[in-house]
C-alpha cells in the first residue's frame, strides 16, 4: 500500500514538473504575446500546486492570491495599454515605423552563445544543488525551539514578523517605493470605463464583501495556521482590482489624502512600534513576550491594508488623476 | 485511499495539460481564456484532493482563495484586453 | 472497505469523468459558445461531485461547509465568466457555429 | 534523488530558461515576463531546499523569504510595466533603442 502511495506521488510530481517546464517554454518563446500571458496565468496556477507538494501551504496561498488574481490582471491591462499606445504611435507616424519588433531578435550565432551560456548556468546550478546533502533540517529546529517566545504559533508568521522582522520591514519599504516611483513616472492612463452589465455588477456586489471577509479570515488564521498579512493583503488587492475593472471609480469615491495615509500605514506602524520598543528599553523590532501576539496582529492589520491598497494603486498604472469634469 | 486520491489528482493534472492545446490553437483570444478558466477549476479540484491525500486541511484555504479569485482574470480580459475582432495582435518576436 | 469510502470513490470517479468530458469538449467542439458549454459542465458538475465525494470523508462540519462554499464560489465565478465571454463574443461578431 | 531535488532542479531549469529569454527577447513585456519566470525558478529552488528537513516538516525560514519575494516581485513587476509604457510613449516602441541616441 505504501508503495502505491509513493508511486502515485512520484507520478504526480513528475507530471507537475514537466508541465511547469513546458509552460515556461511556451510563456517565454511563443510567438504571440497574448498567448504568452495566458500561459503565464496557467504557469502561476501550476506553481501554486508545486508549493502544495513542497508542503509550503503559506507560500501556496500567496502564489494563489497573486498568481491567480493579480499578475494576470496586471499583464492583461498592460497589454491593452500597449495596444492603445501602439495605435497612437501609428497615427503619428503612419509609414516610417511599421516595424513591430520582428527584426529585433538577435541572429543565430548570438542565440547559440546565449543557449550555451544558459545551459552552462543550469549545469553549474544543478551540480551545486546535487552536491547538497539530501536531508538538512535548516533552521527548523531553532524556529521550533523559539516559537513559544514569538507570540504566534504559525512558524512562518513567526519568522516573517518576529525573527526576521527586518526583512518584512524592508519589504514594506520596497512596496512603498514601488508605488511612489510608479506615481512619479506618469499619471494613470485614462481608460474608457463602460458601465458594467447587470450580471457583472451583481457579481461584484456579491463577491467583494466575501473577498473582504476572506482577507480578514486569512489575517486571523495567519497567527496559528497558513495565512497572514501578505496573503490577506493580496486578496484585498484583488477585490480592489475587481472593483476598478467593473467600473467603480476609486479616485472619485476616495479623496487623495486617506489613500496616501493607507499607503504609508504599514511601513509607518512597523517603524513606530519598533521605535516605541526602543524607548521602553528593548531593541528595535524586539517584542516583549507578554504582548508580542497583540503587537504582531497590529502590525499585520496595518500591513494588510497597505499591501492591498499598494497593489491596487500599482494596478492603476500611475498616479490617479483628479476628475476635472466637476 | 491516499494512492487513489493522488492518482485522481494526476489524472486531473493530465487533463489540464491536455487543455493547453486549446491555448496553443485558439483560434480566438476568448478560446484561450476559456482554457485558463478550466485550469482554475481543475486546480481547485486537485487542491481538494491533495488536501485529503496529504492530510493537510489548510490546503482547502488555498482552494478557497482560488475559487474566490477565479473570475478576476476573466473579468480583466473581458473588460480590458479583449479587442474588437477586426484588430489583430502584432505577432511580435 | 467501508460504505462511505465506496460512495466517495464512485462520486470522485464520476467527477473526474465530467472533467474529462469538459476537457474533451474544450478540445473538440467547433466554436467558442459550444466550448463554453462543455467547460461549465466541468466547473459545475465535475467540481460538485469531487467536493461531494470528499465532503463525505471530511472530519468536521466546518470542513464540509468550506467545501460547499468553494463549490458555490466556483459556480458563481464560472456562470459570470461564461456570461461575460459569451456576450462579448456575440458583440464582437463571432458567429455561432451551425451544422451544415 | 528525491522529490525535493526534482523540484530544485526544475527551479534551476526555469531560471536558466528565463535567463535565456531575458537575453534574446527584445520586447520589454517579454523581458518582464522572463524576469518573473526566473524569480519563480529561484523561489522553487529555495522551497525545495526547505523541503529537505526530516519528519515531513519543512523549514519555515525559506518559506517566509519566498512569501516576501513573491510580493516584492509583483510590485516590482507592476512598476516595470509602468516603466515600459513610459518607454513606449517616449519612443513609440515597446523595446529599448538599438543604439543610444543622444
């Protein structure tokens, strides 16, 4: 019986891995951009299954929320903006610039060099990986030993928000910088927003509260089970993207300054709590055991809101413009 | 039972891989999107089977997230990326 | 083998058959509308049967309820998606296939 | 050879494929996608190495790093897409110019 389970597991893993590699090849080398994007969406789905097989349900959740929802929407929106830009460019210069990039692939010799380099790279990486011991506990034991001092019982959340809090703090910084940079580059492109049909409108009306609920659930579950601020924030962002796509006008409904406050909230709360801890005699980002759980939850709530709003703001493709019709 | 669940999950994965032919062939962009939508549902079913086979009930939350977000890409496609039939994508390299 | 296990096996196999039918339909049917028809069978019935089969084995009521919720959410998403795609295709003038 | 190694090698393969595409594809959107595939490959290597821990419990530290990485990757991708559209609106083309013009 055990042998049958093993064989079935191997069959599943082998199939999964082959599918992933084949999909990646189609994503990267297919001739049509739209096709590549659809393959990339499928690639994200299969990646989430790979995370499940690697017993990383926290990562699978993050990959599911981002890969299934956000990345696809981001790329599809970018593709339509590219097409719109192409139309404008063609209208400006009707004849001289009809080149759509067909001649831009390097010729054969150069490609051969790059194939050889990539193969060499793969060989080196594979040799390094195969030389590693087949079993290694890593930091599993240390995390398990110190879990009781972290304030939460999900080891991944403990690592993210307590043991390696710096990583997460800097990550919030990266998110903040990304949105600042995107907003300084360009105003959000004006896109024709047709009113949603009755089916889409009622679908969004039913689904968006459920998405909010699910984000809250994932945030709450993160302290003791797979979940947490990143997964919750991504679900929140997906809800916002769905609203934007269905024609809800976020800028009109939401004045500028609260939006900016929420964008900086995660980073701000994280740093503020760290500084307060220093004031009362601890180290930066060190949480006293008695209220470590509460502090982590507070940071996570702020981080969830910020991540959700930041990713949705990035989906806009630039800083929101004031409605000048009024 | 575990072997049965895993075998069934492999079968569904094989189904998913076969469905990729539709993304390759098209012919219209909607056809390709449809295949992606079927993949989403298949992935939900695979996740439910794996949750049972691997004894990890937390995996049901992953399929819950998939189910919640199943429509986002289709809505993005219909509302943004789907152009009128007359226009063709430039077959860029 | 217990009765509940046998019921689970039957339901799961039936669900898998619907997924197979959905995929075959996606590959073999002639136009976007008929493919949509095939695909929603996998979404609705296929996933429903798989979820029902696994719900029998569920250890708690909450797990059972979660699976029902997942199925309902997929139903909602697939129905909306099918509507949007079919309407979009009609508006873009993709002609429905007719047998000659 | 065990399952962890299988996934680790797949990750390395994805990284190499992405690297090749990043080098030969001129279209910026394709470069961004290639970068994402490379990222997925790197994440998969990390996750596979975490899977080597005994007793069916994976090492949580790489998992936390990968979650951080996924969110950073999506925000960087969104920023890169904005940058790409800006390049297109400046030069009329979604790829970098062959020769730097002054």
